[in-house]
C-alpha cells in the first residue's frame, strides 16, 4: 500500500520492534512481521492480526496475566526486558 506518512513510498514486508506496556512493565518484541515504507521507513503493524498472533506477544500477555494473578511470580522479570 502507499505510505500514509510520506505519501511517496510503497510499503514492503519487513520486521519491526513492538513495545508493549502494562503498568510498570515494558516488553519489547523484536522482529515482528510488519509492513515497512521503502521511502521513509515508517512501520505499519496490523494490530488486529499481527499483535494477536505473534507468539512473542502472546507469551508476554500470558505472563502479564500470570503476574497479575500472583504478584510474587518472577515469570515476567525472568524473560521480559524492562526498559527505563
Ligand atoms: Zn513513507
């Protein structure tokens, strides 16, 4: 599709980095499939499909749910990267 930011480039299949935040927790998923503008590099993530189907993001959501059920769980801290 045509890039809606620069309106000059066509988007092509590529990967991007997705950052998810839940409260004080931040999760960074790298190499998530996305459409990337060949001209300006703007990344388009189809949130309705990619975020729901990417295994890394699904795993993160599972860990968040787990941590919220059990605040003492270290499931999140051991695997997710926390960025400040
Ligand atoms: Zn563009």
